[in-house]
C-alpha cells in the first residue's frame, strides 16, 4: 500500500508505504507522528493526518498492488 500527497499545482509525493501489517516506511519530511497509517487487513487501510495546518492542503491518494 502506498500513500501519496499532491499539493495544489504540484506533482505527486510519496508519503508512506506499507509492505507488511506492522511496518510502515516514511519518506524524508514525513513521519508517523503526522501521518499515521493503519492497515488492519488486505481490504482496509487508513491514513490519518494529525494536527492539520494549511501546509497539509493537498489531494491524497492511496495505491495498492495485488501480488
């Protein structure tokens, strides 16, 4: 599972990826303290953005791959 952020007028930026149920990887500039990813099973995932500010204004996307 991959989570992307697209700020207005900009391209996609990878925020986090989840390759297992218990381990999330965050790209530079992003952290679990701000972008909490919960993946309970293969059918459900949720990213929560904490303490929103104007800098968080963006469209957010998730992408999944079925191997």
